[in-house]
C-alpha cells in the first residue's frame, strides 16, 4: 500500500475523507521516523555504536511494515488484528526509546538534538498507538482488556520518563559551551 509510495501520497490519503490510513498507521510512521533519526545518529557516530544500527534499522523497517498492516487490519475487520497492530507499535516504540537512552552518552554531540527529537517521536508513536489500543479494547472482554491497559499504562510512564530524561540531558549538553 504505502511502503513504496511517496510521503505526499500517504499524507494526501491521511487527510482525505477515507477510513484508511488512520491513527494506527500514523503511529507506526511516527515511530519509524524516530528510528530513522536514531539510525542517522549511529551512522555519524563512533564505531562502538554500530551494534545499535542493526537494532534501529530492524525496528524502523518493522514500523514501516506496520503502517500497511494497520490498514490491512482495519479493512479486514478482524478485531484481534485491529488490536494487535497498535499494541505492537506501542511495544516496539518502547524498545526504540530504550535504544535512544542507551545511545545518548555515546552519540556525536553535534547530533544530540536528533536523539531528543527521536525520543519525542517515539513517545508520540507510543501515545498514538496507546489510544488506538484503548478504542479497540471496547470490543474485548473486561479481564483481557484490563491486563493490556495496565501493561500499556506502565509502559507509557516508562516511555514518558525516558523521553524527559533524554530531553534533560540534551538541554544540559546544549547549555554548556
């Protein structure tokens, strides 16, 4: 669907009066952009960070696949699939922000703002996925729904805290001459 199309095409469809793409696909694309920034920072940084490149590129590619999978899930009407795609986006966004936090002390200082932007994007992707999961949980049994919400609320707190930590560290670096 969109994996090999232009951003213009995607954004035109996102803004149109169409059911898809919607918030779930937007969440996946937002997190993919965060991971792309992390890959860029690693590519410009010292060799010791190269192991992180495999992980960041793997996550970036997975997020891109999830853009299209979210659209397929919605069109299929399969409730489990509609729920599982944004749930996976949230879980992978948490993995991505963990990678941001690990890279921060080693990143090229001229690219430190890109690490902060990546963290902001990953938090936005997580939050967007969270709300898509919540709306899709309305159709599930209460017990399973409560378990998923609890997991995501704890993860959301973690993601927010990591993003705040990275922003604080970025501000510290940018405040010193």
